[in-house]
RNA sequence: GCCCCGGUGGCGGAAUUGGUAGACGCGACGGAUUCAAAAUCCGUUUUCUUCGGAAGUGUCAGUUCGAGUCUGACCCGGGGCACCA
């Protein structure tokens, strides 16, 4: 009996796949296409077992779809621009380019050793000028179309990474990479007009039925569409308080509200502290200037905001109620009004909004309820400390409005406002435009030249790419492109006068917003071939981490729409990813020394129930299970793992036990279990007689009886079950079913029943085919051993024989009053009456119903019998 | 505070439309093999039990002939959003 040796077997099969060009896409355009993609990696160094889960899942799908007859595109590339390369340059004095390409080479080898069915002919690296020159062309196209623009705005500044960040990259007020608290700076920067698509991006979510509900919800919340109205309040005493500039600032104050139906409950207007009118009045009013300063000094952290009291100051300004000219309202400035949302101004309706109520109570402003909650009595309903924010019936308002239900009242008020020319229905969004400038070196240069006479001028297309200079110095902080002696000095392409090159680079999320399109045909003279993109897009199955739920996945959806509208891609929906799967991580135990150092799991051991560091003998602390990461020292290197156990073990392990969307814990014993399984499968195959005497593995063992028939049933049932599991992304269930199947096959060893050899040969062939997407090397080895034709990766997926999926008899559980008491073996086509009669005669049923009357017997054919007795 | 997801043996988890709860794996225990160990193989493994059976899927109620699955309230864990008008 031989053992299975992956280190000998696996390289042989990878060479065979390479030689046959097995995974080349587009080989047969008559087949339906299937595009499967895993989020491409950042070349950070080396791949560990944690990374491999993502690629393995995509690979199962790719291999399965190929077997199902699809022309599969499964490419791989490198999200190669980014800060770690610059940090490496600073710390180790290496060139970011060299560092990146070395990592790419190392990681490519690792991915290849994992046995992934990838089409490497489509490989791309975003830091390659061949890639980013097209990105620069797309940028210029967006600019031409008004989808890219430059403006001065308050932006998020990361003081550690020394660059600005998009809103999406600020998590809890901190930079997404550095974790440093973000500062606000007024800078002139490039933006993409993602807000143009805010509506469409929200509406499009509904069609993404193969996306996780959770991701769609997160995007919906992030875009934050609210429908309501803009309402303009005429200023009653503008001349007094705003002076000659009243007209410039507007003699009306516009607010946004989602509840125009509560307009008659208005008690005040409130402006943001940095609203232009607030600022203007503050020029001559020290009290208000002091208030603004005080608001600016307030923290922006979660805790600060939660505990911050409502603060405000009366600006002295008064406005007229838009639907009642005799009614004047005071105008305040309040710290809870944000200048960045809506119009930066609100009308306070204290009975219907908790913040307004808190504010009104504090400053003694009137609280008039105008919405009557369902079931409440108009005569007695009052508001104390809690506002009523729900829907109901309007009262205490204008005659024409009283008595209307909330939705109708909203519509009615909007029409009245429109008639009066003082408002209109409106939709606002939380989403802001995407800030894409970065003050970094290792990114795609923005192809713009700044000229004193001509302004910002696009680099002519025939001069693209604008290449990054390679002779850069990281000796001082800041952007090396700014410090470069010559790179930024160019002549204006329009007037020829000396000008300055834009030294900002594009956010690396721009690179990942269209790479999936370039994969379809990475040609030289275009971002991608329009025809190829039209055939392959959208991606049928995308696999990646949940951490990109908003960032990458939202940007890519925007970018695809923008490319569509620039005529670059023919994809009417604008949706790049038809199916999305967000996989869980591989987590592993962590250990720390008492002084806080992270320790490798192999550097600690258990002594008398507690953990100690082997080197020092000092106690160590067992930490939480954490996602594998270098900084926590709990990674398992993929090369090391493959050398010890083989790629198939890694693949099988990361798919076992936990559902794909949840985390899976890395354990030595789990890995050993996989190793045992592989050896057992191999020895089961090895126990079959030599291939010459065996039927070919695809031959049905027709006419089997008894034990042989039972094995055939198990085999064909397994085909159906494993197929379902793969289709439904339940790889852990597929793994379990394959365990069952392999165990069943193994149990038939030594049986001399009639027709058994043929049945075993057939089953072994089916087992190999079902294993193939999960453990492709072992599957090839078995296939060859059985004398299968060609490579198993080229074989068509097996179809179960329908007749073998059904039994002639059914085992029905019998319940009495819902409790299982017995079971009954009946013919599959037994009539309900027969089954009922048998159930009534059952010994256990008789015993349990002794002394009771059987009221009813429910027979669910083929499933269950329930006897109701009392 | 709002929204979403989850809670099943010692552990990871299975049970896809309401129909035999605990598949499969890990661990543990017992046995075989061995001078011994490793490896391997066989068996047991939800709990209680008077060995007939009884209880059991976070808690409490409900719907149903029948609930892990559906409904309501609550408890616990995880995630997202957050003075967003």
C-alpha cells in the first residue's frame, strides 16, 4: 500500500495543466461565458493560509463552471500601488517599484503552487505604465464629461500618512490605514462626481439579488437618500441684521426637511455654526463669534458627540413662516446642525424631533404638537420629554391640512409651498463626492499640467502615460514628486509657457475600480477591447472580504456607470458584479508576552495548564482568535504549509467546517484531520485492482443489485448533493458530503458481492470528479490511477442517474401528538390510507395512545405520519 | 439611540419549502495492532434514566396535527450607522 505524496504529485499535475493550457479563457466562444473573480491582492510580501481561502473559493467555482461547459474567465493580477511600498522605501532604502515587483513574483509563485485554475495570460499590475496610462486616459475623459473636477474644499487630512482621504476612508474619525485622528484642511483637490449617480446607485441595489443583503444595506445607508422638501423662509428683518449684503446672502433662508407636514409645529430656525449667514453676523457680533469658536473646539469623536449638550445662540434674525405671513420665527445658530448635510439649516419642530425638543426645552422655545399619534386623543395628547417622530394625523395646523395622514400631508404641504414659490419636493444624500487626490508617490499620476495663463490643462493623449520618475528620494517627509528637481517642471501643452505638473496621484481605489474590465482583454491601445468587455462583463461571481462593502464595491459601481456614460463600455445596467460573495477570514490563536510583545504560536507551550514562552520560561497570555496578520504573529506561511501537507490540504482545510461566509479557525488538529482524509481516500483507491482490469471510471455499473446497487445509490446521491452544495456556496456541506461518500466507498472494501467491482470503479471515478474542484491534484492522481481519459479538469461534470436518487421504500417516522414514537417502512407509492392503517397497528403507537382516542391521523406522503390523540 | 445578522453537544458546525435535531469533522473515552510508542484500524460519545423511556436547539409566550425553522416580548453575542434634519 502506497502513501499519497503531494510534494511529488502536485508539481506534476500543475505542469500538465500548464502544458495543456487548461485554464485559458476564450478558447471556445460558442460556449456560454462565466467570469469568476477574486478581489485581487495587494502585493504586500507573502501569501499566508488566511489569504488562500478567498482564492480557493473562487477556484472551486471556476473549476466547477468549466466542468459544467462554460467558457470560464478566471484571471489574477496585482493591486500594486499603495503606501506599504513607500513605507518599505523609507525604512529599507529600497525602490518602491523593485519592492513591489519582487513581492509580485514571490506571491505569484505561491498562488501557482496552490493549484489555482487561473488564466495567467491576462495578468495585470496596476503600477505598470501599460495599466495606468489607460487610467490616465479615463481620468481625462471623466474630466471632459464633468465627472472629474477640481475644487477647494474642507477635506480629511491624515497627519501620519501625510495625505488627504476620501470620506469612505475615514472610520470613526480616524484614517483607515494609519488609525490617526483625521484633521480638516481647506485644500484644492480633485473629485469624482459620484453624487451624480447617488440615485442610480441606490436604485441599482435592488437588482443585485445575488449580493448579500447586508452589503446592499450598508451601501444604502452610506448613500443615505432621504426624500423631503426644501423650504425657503423669507427673512423679515434682513436690512437690520445683514445690512447691504442681505441680497448677496439671500433674503431667504433655505432648509431641508423630511417632514414638511410638521411645518406648523415650527418654533425656530437653526443654522450651522459655519453657515455663511452665521459667519456674516459674527463679524459684528463678538458673542456669536465666540459661539462659533466654541463649536469649532468641540471634539468630533463618538463620545464627544454623544455627550455634547445642545448649544445655541439667537442670531437676532427673524423669518416669516412660508405658509403664514403673519407668523415670525426666531433664527438661531445651533451646534447640532451640520453644514455638510442638506442646506446646513433646519427648521425646529420640537414636538416631532428629539434634538429640536431638547433644544427647545433648554432655550424655552414653544413646543406645539402637530401630529396626533394613532389612537391618541387630540384633547389630551401632550409632549413632555419625548418627541413623537412617527406618523399619524395632522392637527393644530392650517385648516386645509388638519386631519390628513402623514404621507398625504407631506404631499399637500409640498404643493402649497410650490404654489407660494417658497419650496419644493427635494431629495438629499449623505454621500459626498469622491476625493481622489493623494499627496503620495506610489500611485497613478494625475495627467494634468497647471499653467498660470491657461489654468489646469490636460496632458495630451499622445503624451500618456505620465510616468512616475524612478530617481526619487524618500529622505524627507512629504510627497517625493513635489521634491523632485525636474519632474514637475514642464511647458504648458496649450501656450508653451513654463508650467507645473500636478504632483498629486490618484487614490489607489481608482485602480481597483476598473481592473475587472481590463482583465477581459488587456490590450495595448485601449483600456480594454470593447467587444471582449461586452462579452465577459458583468463579473458573474465576485469573491472577496466584507471590509470592501462600501469602499471598493461602491467606487467600482460608480466607475462602471461613469465609463458606460463616457462610451467606454457597453453595459446598460452599469453593475460590474452580478454575483457577490463575502467570505469569512481564517482566524488563529494569538499570544503575547507579559511585556506586550506578540509571540508566535510555536514559541509558547502549555505547562500545567498555563501558557509560557519557551525561550524565557515566563508566563504568556493567550489572546483572542484573530484574523491571520503579520503584526499579530499568528500567520501560517503558505509555502511552509504546502511543503508539509500539500496544496490540496490547504484548500480542503479552508473550505471545511465553517460556512464560507463565516470565519474558520486554523488548528493543527484540523489540518491533521485533512491529511488523514487524503491518505484514506488514496488508500481506498489504491485498494482497487489495477486499471487494466477495471471498467473506465465513467462507465455506469448498469444492472447492479444488492450491495452494489446501494453503493451506486450513495454515489449518485452524492453527485446531486455536492452539486447543490457548490451551486449554493455551501462548501463546508460539500466537504461533509464528500466525507460521507468516501467513507461509504471505503466500507465496500473486501466485499465480494455481485457486480461490486464495477460499482466501486464507477464510484471511485465519481468521487474523483466531485473532489476535483476542491482538491484538484489528488483528483488528477486518482483519475490517472483509474485510467480516466485526459485530465480530470477537462472532464464534464457528472449527471446523477435519476432512477438511483429514488427508493422503492420510504421510512416514515410516526409521531403521536408531535412527538416521534416509532417508524414505518412502506412502499414508496403506498396510499395514505394504507399508511394510516399501518400506523394505527404500530405497537409503539398503541402503547402511547392506550386510553386515548385517536382523533385524526395526518399522513404527509413520503415524509411523516402524525397521530393526533387525546 | 437606530438598522442588520446570529445564539443548536466539550468545540467548529449540519438540518435549503415547518415534517426523524445533532450529519460531517475536531476533541475525548474504550478496544485492536505493537516489547513500547508514533502512525493506523474498529467502536462509543446531547443530557437524564428505574434501561421501559423521558427531556432537549438563549428565555418566556403564541400560531400549527407538527416549530431549530413562523409570530410577539425579552436576554446575550457580533457587525454597520449615528446630532443626517
